[in-house]
């Protein structure tokens, strides 16, 4: 939820933009774009938390499977709830989600049973 920014936070010296202008700009963005942007942000976060941004993911200082599980589950919920609105974006977003679910399984020293991995309560088992 967006909350209006106080006058103290709209000070031009702070580098922040006016809260009302932000809300108006968001109102002009189509829902499919907002949902897609949110999905991409969650995908990027999960990839980093899986260490996929490093040459050796298992040695990544960013590797955090607990955090990755949370982000992937949130992504799965978003995708499942909004798939009917995503149109042609649905396929690539679903593919990205499944790739992250597989990467999580591969990164786990004790992989979850099929259907018990991150987000699989929303997407079904990923093998």
C-alpha cells in the first residue's frame, strides 16, 4: 500500500519525489505492467539469494536459502493469482519461476519432497 509522503520527506534536498505525483504516475501504469515489474523484482531477488549472480553460486556471499524460499513463495503466489491478467507475459514469468524453483532444489543440501518446495503449494510440484 502506498502512503502519502509527509512534507518533511518531500523536501527537494532529500532527492525524493512528491508522494502525490508518485501515486498519479502509478495510476497511469497498466496493471499488467505493475504485476510484471513486481514479478521481475521478486525473480531478481530470488536469483541473488540463490547466489546465481556469482560464478560459483554455492560460494556466493549472498546465498541465503531461507530468504530465497520466502521470495520464491511470494512470487509463486503473485503469478498464480494474476496469471489470467498477464496475457503473453504469463509464459515467460512462469518459466522464470520454475527455473528458480529448480535452482532452489539444486542448491539445497536436503531438497524438499516434490510439492513441498518454495511456492509449490501454489504451482504444484516442480521436478
